[in-house]
């Protein structure tokens, strides 16, 4: 967060540990200081995702009815036992604003161990796979819907009865599900009134197949085209234009991830106003937009 307030342009891998409030603060700091900020949702610079979203945006599958996003689940409270501290690590500084707790190697910085950085599995530090892979695939769902400056209006957790999976509802009637569509092994599947498009890294499938062969006309919607996420950032540093995955896009995507986590954690439906970025008529839920910070850490 300190970097976003500096007079520097930013490339951020992905804001998977930011709260909704912190993500908005990052946008505000970027705009205030006239910075270029590229969020590392680099799938937008891959041809298969660009193709899928451009076809969807131009109505090739008809009216979008449903979206299926296949990513892992939410994080859980940290229950790891304390271990002997590794030498040379400033544990207090590494934890930052998170609650102070005993050292465990799974929470340590990447580079001092050989396993995946498992700190992201615990809610004190991150949002699990919902904010990890979710920051990539929910991003594509938002792009395909044309919701880069908006988001869902209702989030309903599974109840073991009628609601089988986490469900997002958009104001335009589109329903998005957390979980894959049977028979379609893709990270994101768009289902429309005239067909389906499934997309993942290195994978694209349209049903009927002819949809995938259609060209986008000169007068149709043309999405921002990037073939290299890093180069796009550097080009925008020079031109001062917004990159393909501007900070606003990153903030909106991580908000979708967090809304799902909040519904999971608190086990109740939520109504969201994407314009005002607060929960509708829900004083308690609005306290969840940010989190308490330890010590002198603040945003």
C-alpha cells in the first residue's frame, strides 16, 4: 500500500490480500498521484481469454444467462502450532497488520521454503483460493460481462438445500456460480441463449464450434488487445495510458472474490451496491469491508 502512495508506477502481481476498503484506497491513491498501475491478472493478455470475452461481449452466444467459475474455496482461521523461529526473519514485520502469532513455516515468506506459500490459505492473511485463482478467473467473468467498473448485486452462500453452490446475481439478470459446469473442464464457462464458451489457460471451446470461428466486425466491440502483460505495463508507463488491467479492474475483481468469502464465512445472503461499494441495509456486513490493523499499520 505504501508503494501506491509513492511517485512511482506500479505492477502488482494481484491484490489477493487486500480488503475491499484497501483495494479502493489503492485506486484512489493511484488516481490522486496520476500513476500507471497494472494488476497482474495476466490472463487478459492471453489470446484465448481475449477471444472468449470479445465473442461474448458481441453476442455470439446470445444473451448471457449463467457463468461458471471453477476455483478453490475460501480461507479458514489459522490453527497452525508455533514452531522454532527460522534465523534471520523479522517475523513481526512479515506479519505486518495481521494478528501477531507464533511462527510457523507455512506462513513464512516464499523463498525460505520449497512449498507453495500456504499463508494464503488462512483468513488472517488472505482469502484462500477464492482470492488466489479467483483473482484470475472472476476477472475474466467480469471482463466478459463488461463489468470492469461494477459487480454483482447479490451474493448467496450454499445452504445445503435449494442453493447448492455460492451464487452471485448481477443487476442485468446474469447468475454466476462458484464451481465448474459438468462436462466443461474450464476455469470459466459462459452460457448464453445461443451457445456456450469455455476458456482456460491454453484452452478454448465454443458450442456450437462455429461460434469460435466467427470474426469480429469493424463496427463491433473491440476489447483492449495486449499480447504481453509486462510490455503493456511498460508501454503505458511511457504513454501514460491505462493498461489492460488497470487498478480499478483489479479492485473490482478482488471485491467479487471477497464478497464470496464473506458470504461463505458468515453463512448468509448479502446485497451489494457496486456503485457505492457498500452492503445494502446491512450495518453489520458493512463492518466487514475492512479489518482491524495491528500496531502502526494503516491505510
